[in-house]
């Protein structure tokens, strides 16, 4: 039995149905490309979410990219756009619908899924400060729109028939449950570095690494999607632009011709950090390359990629008093889901806690449900009810955590309804 099947049997995958058929007479097409979205240094770095401050960058350690995958069959075409950005929201882009409309091309705006890697060494792009009001920020954002649209058009021009392969493995030592209870209240793990070994074992934390490869008829890889769960904060508050460990992962995979274009999908990392925070680029490089090694060594199996379908839905949340939020549209949750046979990729907005993702997985009708966070417009942290009782940074209230109490259950219900619709249609 291969590594993937061993993991499935051990319960790492929450499968509930018969093995997926390996062949389909219909064809799926895929195309992928990359565009540089590195800003001017003046489009600065968030230095304090609580105080709402930013400063210009001092240098560029790595460029920032938009990585685009377009997938198509006879009845549907969608684009997944992975951005080396912290996040985006309605306020910071001057209205979400208008922003999305400017990147529409042969694919309508509602068929484009934007997701951010959540690197903390990208511009302050969630209106926690006044940076979004500056002309240089607005000019850069228009350039980002132009680059995304061009990249989608190019990916469409590169569409090829493909087969889809999925892999699953784990990586220990690079992620941890960052909320640490103390007699004085909950603290974050970065305040007690170096981390004691026993703290690395605290749960919940999702150490799985999912990979999905799209291969053409000659067995060449068009694109590799990689899903892992962790805050990219190895270089947090260091005054240089960096794609952080997600970028290092993509760079490492793209060094080989065997992985195609690499795209990183961050998971429900609202309460997950690496053991090393603000410790420097070497740690980001090590982390990214460790994930790349896992991906390259993982067993994978071809899956039935059809039926291929896409569904989305939206739900507006209420805003808690005291959070200093003035734009109700920043609380609009937009959820999207892609179906590849009996595999679903669910895209959630904001920063849900890991336990929320587990609950959605456990109740999903699909054999395998991969949950991506930081998608579409950011709605801040989505903590659990227990976390709201315990307190801590992620609870707020503030512009980084502003949703009504009970948002966890609403998000879970909306996600499960979307997955049910995707599965039954």
C-alpha cells in the first residue's frame, strides 16, 4: 500500500464513499501562468494592525507574483488566482464587485477565484491603515488588476487536455497551535520563542500537505497546486518585500521541469504559526523547501476529474460593536467551491481557525474536501466560540477581528450547504 493510501486508511482523509473511478470519457483542460505584481517600495508594510500603521519597504528580497490556473471543460471554465499578498477587502480595493469586474475577460468575474497566500511581507492591503487612500497604492492596485487579467488571458491560450493527480502527506515541525493559555490569559506563541518541544505537540494543528497536479497528454505537468496550513510570518515586520515560505515553496518546485507552474493555497491558519516568527528569511526558505520536498516525494493517484463543476454563494455577517468598522461590505463572506469528481476544493474568506475547517471536512459529502482560506474579500478572523470566551489577539474586536458572535456556526452552515449543492447537482 502506497503512502497516500496508508494516510487515507489512517484517517488523515475523511473519505466515506467508494474509490473514485480512474477514467472518464470527457476531457478536462488546464492552463497556467505567472505575472509579477511587485509594488513600489512606498506601497508599504503593515507595522501594527492594532495601531493601524505602515511604513515603506526598504528593499525587495523576492518578487511578488500572481499565479493563475485556468480549468475548463465543455460546460464550465474557472480561474484560480493565487496572489502573494496579505489579503484584500472591499474597502482596500474600492468596492469588491468593481475590482473583480476589471479582471474579467473570457472568464466572467464570478468565475474568477482570488486567494492570497497571506504573506506578511507584502503591502498592507486590507485597510488596517490609511495606505489604501494614497495615490501610489491605487496606481499599484490598478496594475495588479491589469496583470491578473493578462495572466488569465494567457492561461486560457495555454489550455491543454489534462489528467488530474492528487497526493497527500504530512510535515511535522513547521507549524503549531499558536494560542497558548496562561494564568494571565491567552498569549501568542511568538512571545515565548524559542518554543518548548511540548508546545509543538498541542492541538489542533493540521500538518497535512495536499498536492494536485494537472498533467497534459504527454505526462508533462501543467500546474501543481499545494495546500498547507500556516501563517507566513518568518519575516514579519522585517522591512523587505518577500513572498515568504509560500513563495519559496513555489520557487523550489519550479526549479524542476517536473512540476509546472506552482500555486500555494493556504488553509485555515487563523490560529496556526510556524515555531519561528520574525526570525528571518533563512527560516522561510527552509520551510518552503521542506514542503516542496514532501510534495515531490509524495505518492499520488490519478482521480476522476469529472464531473467538474463550480458553485459559489455569499452571506453578509453582522459587525460587532467596538471594532471600528465603517464599511458593512467588508463583512460580506463570499464562498466558492470546485468539484473534481469526488474531490472538492472549498475556498473560504478570512482567517478561520483550524477546528472550523475540521468540522466542515467531517460533514462534507465529498470523499476529500480541501479547505482554502484567505479567498476573495477578507472578513478578518473567524475564531471558535471557545476562543471568543478565552480572549486573545484573534478575538479582537478590531479591524482584524470584527464579526458577530456565532459567525463560526454561520460560516460552517454556509460552507456545508454550498458543498451539498455542488455534490447533488
